[in-house]
């Protein structure tokens, strides 16, 4: 028979050692689990992260304000430009002619209004002359009435004396002719008074019509001159707009314009990407956003640089709806086959300008973002 007196203690020792190792392992697992749980509850739960994030920027689309033929294109794609740099020139021939015509119209309007002002004085003089004509006609009327009355009385006398033969027929005829002449003169004088009154009314109407054109204005403030000046200024602006300048600092992209091309106002020519104003659109799951607030700090990494470059930013705002809500064909969930899908909401993150200048980014690059929600 084998000797078991020495093997039993050895087996017990091994068993005890195994139990201790298992207990130690269990303790390590428990401690690790507790540590992980404590880390998750006390620290990790304060951070939300996503790698569904991309750089974006408000791209400036350059379009002409006036139509014309492209005379010169001074930039190419990927070229860096500063605000105010000349990008494109449109042929100025038509714009210069339009400006010259507008300036001529302005000069003509100024002269016309000065004519109105001068005509006002002339019309006042005409009214004074018409008043004098009326006064003269009144005097002539009184004289004609006196002559008529004298001729009427003289004729009546001659007619009375003619019955007794005291007045010859020739003398009676002369009295009748004098009466007829006096009556005709009286009628003509009355007509002259009516004409003088009508002439005065015409002069008054002309002065009133002229006064409407210049009432409460000077040559500079007259509406006709103001309209012509506005058209001249618009023509000057249109001439200036034939030189298209960069609206901001950035990189030229999507250049579609060529020399000799005929363009219309509003047609896209190229874009300027202000890379120094880059931000990140991070698409977080809706369940991650319970404690996310505007202004909370964000740590970001770009795939183009990897973990070697860290960006710091802050939550700037939230989109008004999920990506699916603004898709070209929104999901129709009112069906019998509906399956709940966790939605993502775009969160806009502002980047640190200094870090962005040191390590530039381009539009559409992949990013990872982690928000610290401890600060509300």
C-alpha cells in the first residue's frame, strides 16, 4: 500500500492555497467592480462622448449683385484670401454708361427744378399784369357806360324833337349811330373785362400748379432731383459692385466662374470657407443629453491629428430637431411595423480660436467629443 501520511497534508495545503487565490481573485473582482461602479457613478457619469462628430463652418457663398461678362478671375481653389481682397472683376462698360446717363439725368432734373423756381417769379409778374388789365378794363367799362348813357339820352331827345320837326332826319340819324356805337363799345368793354378775369384765373392756376412742384423744397431737396440723385447713386453702386471682393478671411472653394462667362445677379461664382471660424457638430444620442447644458466644456480630438492634438471647446447650442426630422424623407412612424430607434441630436461646439489657428481643420473632418457635464 502507498504511503498517504505525507500526501494528505500536501493536498490540503494545495486546496487551501487555491481557496486563498480564489478568494483573492474574488476580492480583486469585487474591488474592481466596486471601483468601476464608483468611478462610473461618481466620475464617469459626468461625461458623455461620441465619435459621431464632424467639423463645420458657415460657408460664405460669393454671388454677383449685378450681371455682366466676367473680365478677370483673380483666385483659384484652395487659395487663402483676406476680407476685401478682389476675387472677380465684371466688365464695367455697361455700368459706366449707365452711370453717365444717370448723372446726365440728374443735371437735367436740377435745371428743370431751377426753371420751376424762376417760373414762379414770372407767374407772379403775370398775375400782377392781369390785375392791371382788370383795373384798366373796369375804368374802360365805366367810361363806356357813361358814353352809352349820354348817347341814349341824346337819342331820346332827338327822337322827341323829331316828332315836332325841330330836328332834321340827318341829326336824328347821327344820334342813332352814336347810340349804337356807344352800345357796341360798352359790350366790347364788358367782353374785355371777362377776358381779363379769365387771364388772371389762368395765371393763378399756373402759379398754383408751379407752386405744387416746388412747395417746401429747395433745388437739392426737390423730389425730382432726389429721384435722379438716387438713380445716379444706384448706378455708382452698380459700377462699384462689378468688383467682387472677399466677404471674410478664408479659403476659396467651389470656384465655378471663368473669364468671358456671362453671369446674372445671384448666380454662385465661388465660396469662401472661413476656416478660422470652424465649429463642430457632434451628434449625441438623445439619452446622453439629460445633463448637457450650453457653456459646458468639451474635449475634442480630430482623426486627422489623432490623440496627439487635443482641442478644447464649449457647448454653444442645440439643433432644433434630430437629424431624421430634417432628412429629405422624414420617417413615418405611424405604422404597424414601427420599431423604436434611438435618435441623435446635433450639438454645436465652439472651438478655441488659438488652438484652431495652431492646428487648422477643414470642413467635414471626423472628430470625437467628450462633454464634462459637472458644470451647469
